[in-house]
């Protein structure tokens, strides 16, 4: 069956949160169907990354989202006159033209839209599955409480919520990463079909037995944070951790360090390197050696939507995770082995028992098992036709 896969990001390589889930979805669908990917790229390098998907996909269409500042400004103007900022940012005549050409030249029978902003590109009458991942509108409402000007974030939250509901009403099935996200969405979306589909992790890649110890990390005692550091929730998390938790931990153990690993650290994150024991590492070629030598991974996020890939990667590397209440809540009633909720300095100071962490994660967060919700939903479209 020919399937259209729509993504707001290039689903390759799986080196960033939004790309990880989409990458493994494309791989799973491509094993069963002729997959035609239509996605957005934010750089010429990402354009090249997208074309590499031709190794497994029937076709790949890529629309540029650069220069980035120009697209942001255009979306801002449309937001000012009443549009949803997110859908305005991803509005593209080029993308519409690519999809029209694809529909005219191939017998597309089903579609998969990765996030709500891509669902409007699904042609009317074409059955599709929507992977909303998280309730994105709720994140904007959280931003309204944490950032200024709050009323603008709240306005975008209301507009985004209308998009989410409208597109879920069109879809055959709407997927969300957790039961909590699904429950939240159903509380305001009305009569729509939904299911939860947790993330997975690549256990072959994130395998501590296959990772060499880097000499420069061997004798260091550190806590680790991993994530894109130009993303507000990550930035907020490390700043609050350095301000409110880490000094007390270091007072108890002067040799303890806090390493912040992730691309594009913002100026506020870079400034944290002035604090004793804090090392803003930035982008790295391979994050696994940092996981391997860490005492623990910390995830002190205030805003946490869906399951954090950094937590799953840590668990796959057999490392304990010291997590905020918001992060723990994403796992529902069953907190994975090795994850400890931390509400105080004392909580962060004591590591959880490091028993069967990787084994427990493997039983719950395997991509092949978790993606069956998606592949079965797409298969059912073909059967109905």
C-alpha cells in the first residue's frame, strides 16, 4: 500500500527528540508499505539528511524552512492577524504543491500525519492516522504561566487547541505518547478516537556494553543533563537546578560536577559555566560515553509533555534518573525501575537502587512493540478500503 507520511521535521537521523519518534515510525511503516515522506527541513544539511531516507522510502519531498528568521517573521505577522502561530509557521505552498503532485502520480491510500500542524496537509477524503505526540496546546498554556508576555502564549494555546480538535475529528485515530496526555486531550476534544503509544529507545545503540570509556571522562564524578539547550523547558530546568539544587550537592561533595550536554546552549545556559563545578559541554559527537560515566542523569523539568527521550536513553544505558514530579507524571502509575522522583535537595543527593534498570526498560520501551499501535491502525485503513 502507498502511504503518505507527513512530518514537520526531517525524520532522520534520530538524534533529537522530535526526530526520534518520527524516524522509527517511518522505518516501521517502510517495512510494510511504500512510504512517501513529505517533510520540512531547517537547513541545507537537513535537506541532505531527508534524501538519505530514499534508501528505505519510495519517495521523499522536502520543503525548506530557512532562512529561519524569515519564516518566524512571516508566522508572526499571520499570528497578529488571527492565525495560529504554529500552523502559520508550517504553511507552505511548496509543500502543498509537492503533495498534489504525489497524489496525482501515485495511488496513495492512507496517510500518517506527525503532529497536528501537518494534518491540514492531508487531502480531504484521504483516511489518515494523526500522531499528535503531546497536547501541544497545553504546553503553550504552561508557557503562559511561566513566561512573559503570558497573554500571547495563552492566545496561541487557545488557537492551537482548536487546530488539535479539528484535526483529530478528521483523523481515523489520534495517537498520544502517554495515557495522561490521552486523558487530557479527551477532556476537551469530545467524541474522537484516541490511543496512547509510548516512545521506545534503540537498545542496540544505547548499550553500555558496546560503548568505550572516554579517558577525559573516566575520573570525573558528575551528574548529567542531556537535551537541546535552546528549548525553553530544558533551559529553565538546568538554570533552576544550578540555582537551587546543585550548590548544596557540591557542598556535600566538592568533587561533584554537573555536565550539561546538548546542542545550541542559549546565552543563559552558557552563563552557568561560571558556577563552580558546572560544565556546559554543548553539542557532542556521541552522547553515550557521557551517559556511561555519569553518576546519574537529572531531569528537573518544570514543563514536561510526553515521555522524555533523555530518560529512556539513560535507562537503556543502565543509569538511574533523578526526575522532577512533572517528568515522573508522564509515566503514569508505573514509574520505571531506576527513576526516582525528586522534590528536594535531599532527594537528589541519594541515588536509587541501580538494579535491573536496563532490563526493566527493555520490557516496556521497545520500538517494535510500541509502534504496533501505529502499524495496526494504518493496516486497518487498507483493509477498510
